[in-house]
C-alpha cells in the first residue's frame, strides 16, 4: 500500500524535514533517543516472549519466529513511525503557535504573509500525513483489537487459562495496548494544538479591533480561521482522541463477550437438538 504511493511519501518526508529544520529548536534533541529506545524494545520483546513460552513448557517452533515478525515487530515499527511523525508535527505546530503569537502583530505585510504561508504549509503536511497513513494505521489498530478480542474469548472458554497463558498474554496485552495508547495520544494532541492555534488567532482578532496596520492582518487571520482543523483518523472512520483507547477497548470487550455468549448458546441449542434426535431414534428402535 505504501510502496504504491512511494512518490507521495517521498514528497511528504521532504516537506516534513524542511518544516522540522525550520521549526525545531536545538535543545529538543531527545526525540531520536526515545525512538531508538522504542526500536530496541520492539526487537528485544519477541525473544523475551519466546523465553516466557519456554518457561511455561511450550515448544518453540520456527514458525513462531515469523509469527512474531508479522504480529509484533512490523506492526510496532509502523506504530512507532506514526507516533514519531505525530510528535514532530506537534512540535512544529507549537513552534508555529509561538511565532504567530509573537509576530502576527507585525506592521510589515511581508512578515504576516510569511507567517500565513508557513502555517498553511504545516496544515498541508498534516493533511498529506493523514492521507498516507490513515489506512495502514487502521490495519494495525484493527489487528491489535482482534488479538485482544481473541484473548478475552479464550479467557472465558478455557478452564485453565490463568495457569497456561497468563504469563504470555498479560505482557503481550500490556505491550500492544501501551503502544496504541501512546499512538492515540500523540495523534489527538495534533488536533488539540491546532485548536489552540485557532484560539490564538481569535485572541489576536479581539485584542486589535480596527487598528492600523491591522486591517491588512485581519483578512490573513480570517483565512487561517476558515481552515478546518485536521483530525487524524484510522481509516478515515475512527477519529483519534484522548479517550479513543478506552472507548475502543470497552467496545471490543463487550463485543467479545456477546460473540462468545452467542456462540455458546448456539452450541447448546445444537447439542440439545442432537440429544433430542438421539432419544427419538433410540425410542423408535425399541
């Protein structure tokens, strides 16, 4: 999916690098360290998972290594990349907000025009990011919540689940839910920061009524206020906000319980029909 749009991805990364170099200050140098630590955790976790399986007496197969590659490493790399870009966009928006607050009152039209252009470039970059990563991140989120649903149904179905699978399942759930939680918070903060920038623009409009040279600045601010706030989503269907993980987790748990109870009732009804047919057959034979 991403390979087919590698041209758009390349242009987006170039724009992101240009905006980052123009907006980020030198003291914000801890982002690469956080990314490197996350990458190390992703590659260290699958061997630890195999060790847990070995301690539980489970047999480690070669297919399990490729299963970890598919279910753990690749989705987490995509999620970390998404979260890192969200964090960079958030820092760019914060820098843009501070610049607008300080320089939007400038009497020079060229300065105001430059501020407007910079902010519109940031909005365009965020819209491109949403267009490129919305569907891939939906697949990651959907896959993780399917795993959570299967674990919950296993908990209700298997009698000795706590003894057999708790040591493996609990760290795995904490791992994927932790990454999803960080991802949704970073994505939600982008929208909140854009709303904060709109508040700054409204503040400028109210605090400078009918002043010179503000009549030139007012159309520029009106143009920025008319721009819609970009909301990052999963598949353009599920918008990310601060409570996304809790709401989605509650919905997944409820759905898993309903599906399990429905399957249980269907199996019980089928068993009762089978027993009834067996009794009728035995009675007719007698």
